[in-house]
């Protein structure tokens, strides 16, 4: 069975495009996975900082909004 050269070329181009698209999808998936890991790390850090601020506020008995304004020069 003989194949049309233009059909073979089209098929080759399509297979090449699919291969590039598969690689692009894998690359994007890895980027998203890395970003989720970084986001989780930042969430944990934020929670720790929030807890530290709450502890400091509880220790002083005042919140930053309740402090008197600084003197003006």
C-alpha cells in the first residue's frame, strides 16, 4: 500500500506537535506542583507569624491599634 507523501508529512508534523504539547503540559504541571509547595510553605510561615503576633499582643495586653500615637516633634 502506497501512502501519499503529503499525508505522511502532515502526520509527521502532527506527531511532532503532539510531542511538543505533551512536553509543555509536563513542564507546566511541574511548575504548578512547585508553586503549590511554595504556597503551602508560605501559608505555614504566615500562620506562625500570626500566632507570634497574637502571643505578643496577649503578653502586652494591648493590640497595636490601642497604643497611643507617638509624640510629634
